[in-house]
């Protein structure tokens, strides 16, 4: 916005919500990344402040954090534990972006549903979460005995 105001440069700003997908940083702190990484590592999926209500994942549909955790659980491991914790003070109580301007001005809207997109992310994360173990075992394969 400084370039726009100061130099008259035309700018576009995209505000990204809780996105998900392949090639994301595994430990970026976003809720979907956290749930997928936790489930793959056989850790409990931590749901903070569930009693507050639904949160938006960056599309017009809303999911509670518990509903999202259950989809991750269903996709990765039906036996994954879900652990409830108190909400953090600075966490917004609701996330629901109004994407009207993006639709009207950019012709953009989400095209991939959570149930279709999440397995793509899980496949990518699974490969990267466990790559350290594979690399360690491959290093021993080349040694002579």
C-alpha cells in the first residue's frame, strides 16, 4: 500500500486464510498443516476452543475445528486421537472471508473441495514427514560388509 500511495503503483492484495495443499511448509502453524502433520506422526490432533463455533478455511463453506479434525482423522487414521484444549487468547473466534470481490473482480473462487484436496496434501506431507527415516535407511544400504 505504501507503493500505491507514495508512487501511484497499481497493487492487488490477497488475504489468505487457512489454506492447505501439497508443498506447504509442514510446520507453518496453519490449522490444516498442523492436523495433517499430527495425524501422520501419530500425535493427537489438538482442537483449541471448540466451544466457540465454526471457523472458515478460506472458502464460503464453514467447518468447526472439530469437523476439520474429523475429516483429517478419516483421511489418515480412523484411530487418531483428538485432544481438546482451551482456546488461545489471541485466536479469532470465527474466520469467514467474504470472497465477493475476488469473485467479481478476479473471477476467483475455490474449485477443490476439502475432501478432494486434503488427500493430495496428505500424500505430499506423508512423503516429506517420513523422508528422514527413508534417507537414514538408504544411507546404510550403500555400505559394504
